[in-house]
């Protein structure tokens, strides 16, 4: 999966954030809707797409969508 595809899938999970506002450089923890449910949605999306099960700590250790993508790609 490319970074652009990852950003698009990440953005699809953020249902309350206007389309097109999430980029690779978005600090996802600063999104208004970011919380435990959003975290679980992203964990689920990554599990479905990559077959990797992340933890909350994995998400907390990264700041931007690109950092998360790079981490997932490294697994």
C-alpha cells in the first residue's frame, strides 16, 4: 500500500473530519474526533489491510499519519 492509499484509508476512518483535510503530515492525535474509538478504528483498519495488530502504545508513540505508515510498513 502506498502512503497516499494509507492516508486515504486513515481519513475514511475519521468520519467527523472533513474529507481532504487529513494529509501525511497530519498530527492525528490533534484531530477533534481522536479518542479511544478512533484509535480502535485505525487499529482495526491496519489489522485488516496489513494483518498487523497494533497496540494503543504503538499509536501513542507516533505523531503523524506518515510516521504511523512508516512504522506499519517496517513490521
